[in-house]
């Protein structure tokens, strides 16, 4: 079998499809959900359905912060050599009261590392609940906007649009009122898709 495997050039059709790497926290790691029902899994299904040659690698870790993502990213870039990196981090930084400057620096470093590795970057923005105060909420929102602009990354302004901003904010959340339920996952994917689709297949 070894001689047959080495005989002749490898057909172009056997080339590995480009990788879309998702580096996120529990919002992307299917926390509390049935396996395969999260938005990243639904993304792979949509790519397959639309015959887009790309493979989703979900490297999200529940509870992760931007510091954790930043430390994990170099090895992920080397291992998967993605053509697109989706960064979905920052919410846990705010919940833990970490300095926004740290969140901004970590996200900027992740964007730069991904770009240097040859990947296009999509940053998924987050917003804080109203009880955090209007000023804090705006400053937190600005972190994602400024990082995307500085790093020339694509941006989804609010990843949970249509989920966390409903009149009844508990409708699409699990009992913990923190993590979106299965019904929310297609909405989250619909928020990501318009910004992601132009990045796939482009270099």
C-alpha cells in the first residue's frame, strides 16, 4: 500500500479544504447544549449544504478569557493553519471585572497573530447587560470596534443580537440566564454568516 500511496502526484481534489478556526468561550463551546447543536456545528452544516469547501475547527473552551485565548492561539495556528479565524472572546473578561485595556491588548494580539499566519479574521463583538451602566457598556462595545479597525479585521458588532436584546431576555437562554439555548443557535449563526461568507475562499 505504501508504494501505491506514493505513486504519482496527489489529485487536486484530495487537497484539504480551508479551515475556519473558532476560538471562543462557552457561547461557542456548546455549553449546556446537545452535541452538534451549537452555532459552530450549524456553520459546518450550512457550509456543506451550500457546497462551500471549508472545514470548521471549534477550539472554544467554556470559561475562557482573552488571556486564555491569546495563550492557546499560536499552537492552534500552527496545528490547523486556518484561512479564517473567528475570535469570540471578551465576555468573561467583563464578568470577571478584568481591565478593558487587557481585553483590548489580548484581542489585538490575537488578530495580529492570525493575520501574520495568513488568516483573515472575524471578531465577534459582545455587549454588557444594562445593569453594568451605559458608560461601561459603550466602552466595552468600543473595545471590539477599535480592535477590528486597528487590525483591519471584519466585525460582527453584537454576536447575540436578536437573542439577548429581546423584550423578554430569558426567552432564548438556558435556566442560568447566561448561556443561549438551542433555539438561539441559528440566530447566532445568522449574525455571523454575512460577515464570514466573504472571507471564506479569499486570500
